[in-house]
C-alpha cells in the first residue's frame, strides 16, 4: 500500500509563501493521481490541487478557482514526493492541508482518493 506524510506547514504572514511536501512510501506506483485537499475549522474538506498522469511523460494539473494563479502543484517521481508551492497566501488559506493519492486517473472529489496523509497545519496571519 501507500503511506503519505506531509511536511512544510507553519505560520506565515499574509502575502508570504510556503512549500508543502508529501513524501510517499510503499507501493509508490499506485499514485497516478496525487492531490492536495484542505480543511478549515467548521468547514468541509475541499479540493485544492491535483496532478494526474496522462500517459507517458504527460501530467495534467488542476486547481481550485480559489488558488489558481497562486498555488502550483508538482511531483518529483525520483523522490516519490509531491509538492504544493503556495504564494501570495491569504488568511482564508488557513487550514490543515492533506496529501492524497490514488492509482487511478481521477479528479477533484475526496472519494476518488485511496490514500491520505495525516495533514499539516498552515496558518496565515494578517
């Protein structure tokens, strides 16, 4: 199976940047799609970004409208690691960020992802 461990969260002022990492171990071939979700207190978990293998060396990235233009998702297959570069952070970005993965080529729904990390806290102050 696959184990996912997030890191890189912390406290940052509005307008600042953070880079989250998600290290995958185990059957890392079962991660055709990797994604980031987040959950703020009192809110449902929401999709942030995903990167999906499209065959060969092709990957497709998808972003929630709320983060498009500010966040960038990437993956380093040699390191079995997914990243989320977060720029121009806003207080409303404050949440626990979760890494997710699945062997299928999927989209933005929580139920589509088989493996989940434990989350890393991101707090953006104003």
